[in-house]
């Protein structure tokens, strides 16, 4: 029992001693490990402090450098500011000095002005006193004395003055006339365009007389179709290798000429082909009208015109006035107006444009009511032409008062162009007007579709609407047209009224 207790005591004691030794050993090992980590930390702290010192030193050096640079810059700016202040002070001193000089000059001028006013006042007082003394001595006022002196001078030198005034008036008039003639002559010499008179016939050359029979056609159907669709009389006579187209309307003659030339070149001549050729000729004539308008505007140097206005201008190529081609006349007036405007110092561009467009109303005066001047003014307003051009062109026949120098120039140029020897023929214009009036009389009846004056006005062919007029009505209409011609027109000899009624039935076989 005691042994067991002793062993147990020894075991417990051994366990306690072992535990103490183990704890001490563990503490020793832990201290060694802790010493190693603390060393590393201490080393890292040392390195970090060294690096921080280095960075701090570098930063202090850079800060010192930046501070020195800033001080240098500030010193330079202070020097510049100092120089500017010196310069401003110098300018202020100069300005003050000049202002003082100006003030002294102004005071001097005010003083002299006061002296002048005083002298003028004294002079006016002395003059009034002298006038009063003279009026008192002569018993006349100033106005009465002036009137007496002028009357005496006029009575003593009346004949001399009259001769001198007449001489001056005559000299000035001669100088003005001479100057005007020189300007007109110069303008005419600078532009000398042709003024060939238009005729009422055109000649078409044919390769052989055999073509004449084909143009006439069986029972004359081809030539009747041509005359009906164009309104032109086709004269097929004994003239070798030629046929004559007669009509007062140049557009119709040109359409007929182009159509016949196309038919001859094609070789096929029959009513259907004739209609196709005439439609083609109308298109060609419209193209020629456009080209004529563009060429006229380019020749004069007028740009920016509306294409539709160009088309209307080109129609003047086929319009005559007293036998003078209106488009050529307009070109001539434009060139003459430009030359006159340049000589007189007027607006050349306005004069040229107004000269070119002054007769534009004649292009459609047979379609629109009114004079060609009124029609022309409306056309130009519609296409946005400036008021300066309209005012210049509207006075060329003195229907409106002249509102500008350009207006008088256009009137003078129009008169120059019209008065050229051979430029116009009154008899031809009267003849064409009679033919036009003859067609208008026939066209006034509602059942009439087309009417053409032929045979130099000795015959009129009237085509009626077949659905509105029967055969008996055609006979009655011919009599009514003849009666109206007798009442309204004056003409030599007789006029044959030929009323034509044609019904055509067309069907297609499929």
C-alpha cells in the first residue's frame, strides 16, 4: 500500500516536473521564433525609414529648386511691370502735355471767333448806316435803286443783250445737236446689223419634177392634207425642181418647209405620213425658237433669264413688224442702247436688257388682248424682271412718260433701228395685217376649227367642226362669213370663202 502510494506520488511528481519542463522548453522555442520575426520587422522598419529620409530629402531639393524658379519668374514679371508702369507714366505725361496744348489752342480759337463776330457786327452796323445815308441822299430804298439800275442797264444795252442771248441759245442748240449726232453716229457705226426684209413665200428645192406629182397625190389628197394641216398654200407650177410655199405666217411656212423636206427625204408621201412629218416639223420649229432665244440673249450678254421667257423671246424670230424681223430688230435695239448708254454714262446692263425685251409682247399679241407694250410689261413682271428694265422698255412709243435716262435711250435706239433705209415697209405690214384680220373674222364663228388666208388674201379656207356643222350648215356659214367680211374689212377685188367639212372614221383591225 505504501509502495503503491509512493509510486503514485512519484508518478504525479514526474508528471508535474515533465509538464514544467515542457512548458519551459516551449517558451524557449517561442522566444527564439519571436526573436526572428521581430528582427525582420525591425529590419523592414529601418529600410522604410531610410527610404523615407531619401524621398524627403529629394522632395526638399525639388521644392527648393521650384521656389528659386518661382522667385526668378516673379522678379522678371516685377521688372516687366516696372517697365510698363514707366511707359504708361511717360504716355500720361505726353497726353497731359497735348491736352494742355489743345486747351490753349481752343481758348485762342474762341477768342479769335469772338473778335471776328465783333468785327462783323461793327461792319454790319457801319454798312446799315451807309445805306441809310445813301437812301436819305437819293430818296430811294435799296430795292428801288437796284431796280432803277437794272432798268437803265437793260434799256441802254437791250439790243446787245438780245443778240448775245440769241447767239448763246443758237450756239448751245448747235452744240447739243452736234453732240447728239456724234453719239448716234458712233452707236450706229459700232453696230451695223442686217435688216433684210421678210417675204411671204418660201421655196423648197426638189430632186426631180416627179416628186411634184407625189406631193399632189391621187386626186390632190396629199397637197390638200398639207394645206389643211399647215395653213400654207403650196404652189406647184412649171418652175423646174422647186415648189413655192405661200403664206403670211412665218411659223407656218417654216413648219410646212421642214415637213415637205422630211417627206421628200423619206420618199413615203401619204396623209398619215404627212401628219407625222408635220408633228415632227412643229417640234423642230419649237427647238429652233428656243435656240434663237438663247442665241439672242448670249449675243447681247444678258444672263439669268427664265427658260420660259427665253422661249417667248425666240418666237420673235418668226414675227415681223412692217416687214422687219422683230428678233433682229430687238437685237439691234439692244446693241444700240448699250452703245448709247456707254456714251451717256447710263446703266449699260439695264439698257441692253430693256432693248432686247422691249418688243417681247409682240410674240403673243395675236393670242392676248392688249397692246404689245402692256402685254410685254405683264410678261416681264410675271418672270420677275426688275422695275428699272420695265420702266425703260414701256416708254419706247411714248405711251408712258419717260422715268429714266435708259427709257429715253431705248426710245432713241428703237427709232434708229426702225428708220434704217429699207428696214421697214408699210405696205407689207398693211398687207399682213389685212390677212390676219381676214383670218380673225372667220375664226370669230364658234363652229370654225381653223382658218387660213391664201392666194394673197383673195381666198380664205375655213375648216369647220364636222360634228357641229352639217353640209347645209357649211353653205350657210360660208355666206355668213362672206357677209361679215364685206361689213368689217376693206379690200380690193373679191375674196373667195371656201368652207371645208371633213369627217374621218378610224377603226383598228386586231
